C-alpha cells in the first residue's frame, strides 16, 4: 500500500514520554525540591507558578485549582446566578461544560456549533438567549478560539457573563481587529483551563486554573476555591476545596517555559498534515478562523457522512498501526444524564453530524515527518477505496 515503510516503533496518539525526555532532569529536580520542602498543600511552587502563568497571559490574574471541571464550576459560582438560570453551552463539547452548570442548579442550554471550526455558532447563541440567560460558555475546541468578538458583543448587549473554557487552547490568540490581539481565556469575565496530562500544558495528574482581569473577582475566586474563606477558619461564602497540589505546580513550572516551542511544533505538524491530506476524497480538514491562532490540542478531520464510514476509517487506521480517537461520539443533549433537559435528536444537526464524522489523528510535538507521511499514505489508500 504505502511507499513509505511503516515506522518500526508504534505511532503514539500522544507521546508524553518523548516530550518529557529532554526535560527529565529538570522534572526530577522539581520533585526532589518539593519533597525537601515538604509543603505539599499551597507550597511555594503554587504561587510562583500562578505568577509565571500570569505573565504568559499578559498579566491576567491566575487562580490555581484542583482540575478543569472545578474551574468551570468556580467560574459559574462567582457569577452568583439564581437557581434555574440558563447557561448557554456548545452542543458539541465534553460533558464537563454542562456538568459544571447542572451541579449548581443552573440549566444548561445547548446551542449548535459551526460546521467548519466546530465552535459555538453566534447565530445559534443569539437564538438561545432568553431573559433567564445568565452566562454563555465559549469552549475553544481543539485549540482554536471561538468567535470571541461576536460572543463578547452578544454577552454585553444582553447583560450576561462570558465564560471561556480554555482547557484545549492555552496560548491561542484572537484578533478582533488588525490593531488588537486578545489572549484566549482572558476576554470573558472568567477563563478556565485544565492541566490534565494530555493537555498542551499538562501536569502529572489533575490540575486546573481560572483567569480573570478583574482583581475583585480574582479575590472572590480564591476564596471560593478555599472553602469560601476570607481568612483561615473564617468562611464568608459557600465554597469548594479545590487546590492545585504543590507537586503539580512545581512540575508545571518546569514545563511552562517550553510551551511556546511545543506549540510551534504542533503547528508545524498540523501544517504538514494539511499538505498531506488535502484533496483526499471524503476527508475534510477543519477550517481555521483567520482571526484566531490554532494551538492544535487535536488535529481533527471529518469524513463523509455515510453510515459506518468513520468507523471503517478508524478500523483501517488501526489495522495499519495508526491510532485515532473520536472527540466526541455522542452530543451532550443525547447523553442519558441530560435527558431531563428535554431536547430531541435532530435539534442540533451540526453537532449531531460532527459526532458521526469527526476523527482526531496523532498530534504531539515529537511526531516525526516519516510517521506523518506514513499516516498520510494510509489515509490516501482509504480515500482511494483501497482497504488492505
């Protein structure tokens, strides 16, 4: 089938071991220092990491927390919305986006997404707004910013908050006009991220953070994340116990300076995929919003919307040693846990079609040209009807 030989080593969907190898000594030194300090909760590395990430994000306040889902919940808690208030979310997203609202007694309201970038469609958000809407959650899916200009304008015009779920797009930027550049996660009232190991800036366990440019909100978020304390043993608010472990912060401090280079490597890998996969029948490369950079948490294609076509492609890839993943196989409104919202199949056609047709290919900073050329030939063989 392929003129390029199959790589001797297995191709990895994400190769953290290879990514960490050049900084292994630094990582081990960070662990040793943390063990020596023995300050495992709110140790010095946590504050230092928050400061360094703040600098990376142009001075936005950074509030570390235990994980990305907690970050979303804390962001919504900081809005003090009344019970039953509506929170507009993408119909094509990970379930945590809805979960954070639902556990607070808020009502998730899905809105359909754009077929090209997979991000929230502003027209669908506009149609979903009601007098009960309290917030819009924009998920910067797969590494590309949602339409922050349109969503910020909609939020401002209707007096609702904009929350940015930036778990997949840390380091991405958005240009609302040629003279201005916005940093993903810092445009809404609150931005959130996850340091889950597979993220572009991933830890060695769970972790998360919140971002805001509002100092008073930053203070409030810190209190909410620490049992609602204004000072030790004095609890002004109902909060959570949501802390980033000192060990995770120490390790993330090692990784943060490498993030720009890793992002550039991901973008290089994506550009090579674009060149290799363009023109293959039945395979569509996702569109890029020219106002947004793309940090490629995932490189996601869509395949022809024919019964079984995506599954057949995934099996074909597997047979030839190429891993792949489906993010996400079921739209949120069809998840059993959210049937109580009352939505039906067919109400969000773009999200439903994407769940049938998306497929994410291996992408990481250490993916080699040989591996990519091989992947491209495997895909070309499938597109040309050769499945052997």
